[in-house]
């Protein structure tokens, strides 16, 4: 047996209930009953907490991945700059113009290659394993690759 209850809804909410009922091919009263049952359910708070926990876990993993990627990027750049500064001899003044021209050509080629790689969805950071067995920096990773 069911008891009757008169309830008043704002017109916007009533339209939403009617649209959902039409879409799901259910009675409006069934939609309202399910919503009230969900609201009164003692495990509703547990379900919401579980959903929040899953979302927070996912966000934590994403932040950890970003921190890892940022660390790898910084180490890679530092290693490259150290290497470049170590092996690049200073140029005499008369050779600087030619070197700048060649540098611009190389940089344009780099930008084109980078653009093609990004369009394909390729990423240097994705090529690096998540767990590099105790390696603490990009320099250590390069050294361990030379050894192995």
C-alpha cells in the first residue's frame, strides 16, 4: 500500500524530472521516489565518500606524475646545458655570424621535429619507465644506460 503526498517543485526542477522520465520511459513519481530513497539511504554518504576518495586518488596520481615529469624535464635540461657548456668552445668574433645562422637553421629544424612529434602524440617523458630501479636523476639514468 502507498500513501499519497503532495509536493511542490520549482518549475525548472519539474521540467527536469519530466524530461528524465520521458528519456528513461519511467513515471515521474518513480524518479522522485528513487531520488528521495537515495537521499534517505544510510549508505548514501558512504557512496559519496567513496566517490570523493576515488577522485582524490586519481588527482594525487596525476600530481605525482606531473612532479615526476617536471623533475625529469629539469634534470634533462640541466644535463644538456652542462654538456653543451662543457664541449662548446668559444668562437672567434669573425665566425659568430655564420654560427648564429647555422644555429637558427638547427633551431627551426628542432621546432619542426618537435611539432611533428607532438602531433603524433609522442612524448619523451612517456618513453621513460615509471620505476627506473633506484635511479635518482636523468644523469644517473644516462649513466646506468651506458653501463647496461
